[in-house]
C-alpha cells in the first residue's frame, strides 16, 4: 500500500458502492466512484433495512438520518396464506429484530451525501468496461490510474466481475416482482402491522415506508402473464388473487413508475483477483425474499473498509475478508431462494398442507438459524480493529 493516502477506485454508485466509499473515506482513503448514469439515482420504491444493515448505518454515522426519514417497524410482520389466515412462523420467545423501512431514493441520497461530505469524488456519466488485477479500472478512453484498491459495485451485470472471469453462474430465477409506492391514508391497518400475503404463486408485501407512502411489492412467477402486467397495472388480476387488499391496490396508479423485473442469483468462484474485488449484487446478487440483498451488500462494503485499513498486503486482506463474510452471505442467498420457491412454486392443490407444515418446520432450531443467518452475523458490533 502507498505511503501517502491509500487510493480506491469504485465502479457503481448504488447502495453497495456508496456505503463502501463512505466507509473507506472515513478511514483515510482517497476514493473515487464512477457511475455510468448521467445522474446519481436509485430505482425501486422501498427497502427493508434490517438490524445488520443498521449496524453499517451506525458505523458510517447515518443511522439517525435513516431513522428520521424511514418508518421503524415495531411488530413482526403478518404472513397470510391463500385464505387470509395467518401462518405463524415465530416462536413465542422470539425477539423482533430491528427494522426500518425506507424509501430507496432517501437512503441513496443519505449515503451519497455522507460519501461526498467525507471527500469522495463521484464521477457520473463514467461507464466502466472492466478492471485489471493490478488495480486499474478500464474505460472507453483506456485504463485509469493505478489504485491500491479497485471495487466492482456495478450490480448484477457487473463488467468488473466479468472482465476478471469471477462469475460461475448468473441465474435468472423465473420469478420476479414490481415495487411500487402508494399514498398512506389515516386509519390504514398497515400502520399497525406490515403484511405479506401468499395466494397461489402471487405474493403481496406491504409496509409503511415514509410519512406519506406505503411500499408495495407484487411478486409472481414469470409464467404468470396477468400478474406480471404491472405497467400498465393489471388491477383486476391482483384484486382477484388478493381481494382483502383492494383498497390498497386501487391506490396504485394505472401507470406506476416501476414494472415487473426478474430476480437473479449471482454465483462467483471468488470475490477478488489481485487488487480488485466485487461487492453487492455484482458478487452475490440474490432473490430479495428475505429483504437482505442490500443489507448484506452495505455491511460487506463497510466490513471491507475495516479489513483493509492499515493492511499492508491488500490481496491477503481481501482473501481474509472473503473468508469471513462469504459463508453467511451464501447461506442468506440460499434461504432467500428457498423462501421464494415455497411462496411461489408450491403446488396449488397442496396449499392447505403448506399452511400446516410451514409453522412446524420454521420453528425448528436448524431452520431458524439458517433463516436468521444474516441477522445473527454481526461483524460490525465488534469494536474497531
Ligand atoms: C424487488 C426487489 C426488492 C428488494 N428488496 C430489498 C430489501 O427490502 N432489502 C434489501 O436489503 N435488499 C432488497 N433488494 C435487493 C437490493 O435491491 C440489491 O441487493 C441492492 O440494491 C444491490 O445494490 P448494488 O449497489 O450492489 O447494485 P445496484 O443497485 O445494481 O447498483 C449498481 C450501480 O452501478 C452502476 N453501474 C452499473 N454498471 C456500471 C458500469 N459499467 N460502470 C459504472 N457504473 C455502473 C449502476 O448504474 C448502479 O448505480 C431487493 C431487490 C429487488 C429486485
């Protein structure tokens, strides 16, 4: 590592790239982020921020700002089956994990401001084509300057990852969803408790996400053409499968900002090569069913900054970081997939059986440990190394 300030070049100003940039800059790094978009922006309505991600927000000093704009969820979610009966997955002694539901645009703004306040340079309209393991990003104009560290935080279709041949599989899961915001009204039952309701292969989730908005996600398999039609929004199809939520569904505009998008699982042989590493969806994109993709991405970026700071051997530090963080993230990816498969692909004739056996399986120690793995892996609770 250089004697002067260590330098980092990052591809991608999404949640992962910005969290890592802010954490590195706070630890004395000179950081530049390249974003291919003309402007800094985040798509996708709302986001669940679980307590592991809230540790990361605390570490970079933005927890209070996030809590101010988001909505803290104090009660466990109600999971409802095709008859609108609750499936109880929790044990009576379960502690409700801390959760803040936030508008993505707000979280993105807070992270970008935090990064800029700590001296990070963010270059928009700067498309990265790849990276060289020696520590350089590649652009249309050629290679950029050599840095101590290069990070590919450029999403599921990462050019940095692909240029280094780190991916083993990018799987389109034949399942997906549209994410929307609807106005809140006084007396909404959602204000008391967020819900998720499974009906056939369709899943609705709803939660207050700001003082003015509820966040709504509408998931269904790719083969469900009527359910997938969310731009323009097929109100009739969703009211038919979820009549209990007509009042909320009717608040969705006929032409919402978002449309249905597929989910992907990203599998890699390694998260780094030389001085280059990948984080976030570029490294471990996952189905969003546990609401952990961005949470683990931001935690991973902040842990990366911790691990690298003061390390003289960047490549060795990257290997240590991956060894400690990868197992729990891969387990989260597996459980998120499984949760979606049970919710979406369960045979229609056996829905009653699902409602009966899920509570039994979900309360076993083994299943609970697997489902909670990201909540229980809390590297940022330890004191600064
Ligand atoms: C429906 C849905 C719901 C979800 N809900 C949750 C949730 O509740 N909680 C949760 O934790 N996670 C959730 N997730 C997952 C979460 O959205 C992602 O894991 C997270 O946004 C990934 O962030 P990222 O920064 O790695 O990637 P991205 O958000 O994809 O950001 C990548 C950035 O890199 C830029 N970029 C791309 N290519 C280049 C290039 N070549 N050069 C320069 N810049 C480039 C992009 O423009 C973008 O700004 C959900 C996902 C989906 C699909």
